[in-house]
C-alpha cells in the first residue's frame, strides 16, 4: 500500500465502492502524501502535517465503506470511532483520549504480528523438537521441576536487578541442556526420534495424539484507569518474578504444532522493540476515522439536556487533532502526524456548525453524492463482493443455483431508488432490505426446482412486492 500511486489506490477502491470518485481521490492523495513525506529529510518531515479530510454525504452512500476498505488495504494502524460515544470531561462516558489508546493497541497488534512472522521459521524447528521429544521421551527422562522462587530472588540480588523473561528462558534452556548432557541418550532412542521427525515432516502423524506442556494464559484481572491512560494487569505485577504456570494437555499433532509454534515465537519476541516500533508507526502512519462527526455539531441554537456536552466534545477533540501528547500504557504518543478523516451525514447540522477551530483542522472538504438508480444497478452487479453474489453463494450451499435476470436487477434498483425518494433515504442499505424480503421464502422453504435452479425475473420481483406497494399506497390516504 505504501508504494501504490493514487490512481492504483482508487482502482483498488473501485473494486468494492461504486462512484464517489472525489472522496476516493482525496483519500488516495492523502495516503500518497504520507509516503512522500517519509522520503523527505528529518527537518522537513517534522514540518509537514497531514491535511485532514471531512466527508459529507447521506447515510448509505459509502463513507464508512471507504474507511473499512482502507483498513483492509493498509498495513498502517487504523482505527474507526464514532464521535457519538465520546462525552465531555466530567460526564459519564468515554473520553476522547481513548481513540489514541485504541490506535496504539492497533499498532501493537500489527507490529507484533509482523515480528512473529519473522520468528516462525525458528519457532517451527523448536516446536518440532518438542513434539519429537514428547512422542519419544528419553529413557531417564525426569519430570520437569519448576525453578524455586528462592533461586530467582538470589539471581535478583546477585545481578542487582530483576531478570527478564528472556534471561529466565535462557537459564531454563541451559539447565535442560546440562541435564541432557548428564543423561546420555541411547542410540536406539536417537534413531527412533529421527524416524519420527522424518514422518512428521512428511505429514504422516498429523492425526496422532501427543501430550505436551501448554502455558496457561494469565487471568484477565485488569485494572483500567482510562482517565490517566493506564492499565494495570494485577496478575502480572510479579509476572517476571514468578515462573509461568504450565499444564499437560493431550491433543493432535497438527494442533500441538500450532500452539507450540506460537509459544516459542512469543518467547523469542523482544516486546520492548515491538512497543517502540509500534508507537513510532502509530505516530507517523496512524489514521483515525471519526464517524458521525455531525452529531456533535450543536450549531448556534440554544442547547440543553443531552446537547450540553456536544460543544464540549468538540473542544476535547480539538487538541487531539491539532497535535498533543497522549499517555498510553505503551508510553506517550504524539498526535501531530496522525491523519484524521471525519465523516457525517450533516442532515440537521452543517459543517459550519462545528466550532471554527475544529473546522480549520479539516481543510479538505468532500461532498459525497446521492446514489441514483444506475448506481444501484452497478452496486448489485459490479463489485467483487456484490450482494447478489453473496446471496448466490449462500444458497449454493443448499444446492440451489440462484440467477438474477437483467430486468430483475433493474426492477430492484428502481424500487430501491423510489423507496429512498418517497420515504427515508438510507442509501445502498435499501438494497439489503429489498433483497432480504425478496429471497425470504426461498431461504426458508429451500424449494427444489429443475436441477435446483431458481430464476429471479422482473415478474417475480413485482409479485413479491405487490401487496406491500398496494398497502403503502392506501396508507397515504389515512390520516
């Protein structure tokens, strides 16, 4: 994603989102500017701040879908939040700093996953050794003894500091090697292990059961102090001092390999390095999508009750968007270079109803268009995940071959457009409503036609909605 040109980004978004070319263009340019900035010298890079985007358009026109697709396309940390769940400081609810802490968590997940991939080759070999050892134990194999707590405290006093998990792991491995050296394995055990290892690599023992030691997951007794941006896992305060709890578990080789691989990769991971890189990644490449931003715009009218905190939320969001430092459990995180994308329907409020300082922090304004009948036809047929294709795939699992004719697609699109015009405009979501009602009986009864084939044509659509349309027409005259 980093090396894609704006045209390539738009082409990728076109596979899933119909129309809204202006919005896709603005987002693509903003993403490309992140890459351009990364190539500049350090002094110039600090001076260039991202140009935040404000997307305006009715519900169901693709604002959130653009955000969702960006999240899947990008390897950069991405967080989508709703402005409506934030409250002014002093009110019950989430504070705005939590969006930055969520971004830090997202960045940690991405960075940790990348680092684990790098360790998988070594971890696979270590997991294989453990499985072989569990299947062909040594003749004089002793039960593994946990390291006494007293010895750990001795090492603390001797070294002048707490041993890290890595040091404890290395000490444990050294102890095992010393035991192995003092207990020479017989030749036949080694030969048997070689044969088992060879069978493992050929995939012949995948369904065999093996007993392995599994580390117990720590309990989730976590104290969350969100106002200070801190989170303390009470069970892990003395985690480095106490040995890890393990239990023996009987499972298939293919499942044991996955668990042991993850355990060994985790042991090889340097979490300090992961944290440093993740915070840096969040600061330089992070993207926060603030949805429903129009719901916190109170305008110039007199406000009372629930509206009283709307302007307060805007004032709280302002320093985050302008650039500040937020404390997270991974350390302080600067928000100066995070890209913010705001989105809202702006039915009852206008962008000018936001406080002027916040308006100035979203210099790029993009207005998304209402979807018409032609757009609905394309949404039903063009995207790779088009909803007609989704319904075909779902019913194919029951042995039904569903087919939509062109005139049926045209009728569904026209009906969706007219319903949006005459009632509430909910955009492309109207297509979901109509298709669910259209296929409700087929999904429920699972009819058996010729070769399991069902054709949906214009007449089928009109017959299905005939009663509904007539009832709606009658309702117009009832006061």
